[in-house]
C-alpha cells in the first residue's frame, strides 16, 4: 500500500491509472478507424489531475507502451523525476517507466491488461484457477 505521507504520489498514481483506462477505451475505438482515417487523440498519462494535454501515437506506438504495465505515455516534459524515468521521447510524446517501488506496484496491480486484474463482476483469474486445483486445506 502506498505511504499515506505521500499524498501527491497516491493521487498521481490513481490519475495515471484512470487516464490509462480511458486511453484503453479510446484506442479500442481507434483500432476500428480505417487506414488514413482520423484517430482520436489520447490523454497525457502524467498523473497531474489538471493536465488536459493530448498525445497522438500510432497504434503500434501505443501498443509498445502498453506492453509493460509500468509504462505510460506523456506529453514532453510532464514526467515526475522522483517517481519515473523517461525511457524515450520524440517530438510528439515521451514514454516513462514508473520506478518508485510503491508506485510501480500500484500501477502494475491496476493494469487492465494483466491477468490478475479482474473484469468487473468477476473473480481474479488466479483465484478461480486456484479454487479448482487445490481443494480445501
């Protein structure tokens, strides 16, 4: 659990995860856009609740970011150097990796692409699998 003394980090992690979830929905819609069509822009995942900037990655670029649960796509110069490292940047956006131990654990645990994150209304995958394998103790 994140330390209660670092309220900014807690809010930042929560914001990053909320925006990542929104971007996942937008990118799902973008995947249906025909080649040459106009893709929806995605929100900066910097963790600042007041940030309203947008980024325009290609589908392949977006998927490369989502390949790791601790990676986020941000507008240039929106990183928090105390909690994340810039992995790459170009003239359109940067990719960061959350490196603070507690923040990293929190963003990984809330990554919708990881199997241990349950779909709404269902039990986590591991819990269902272990119930059928182990029996009672």
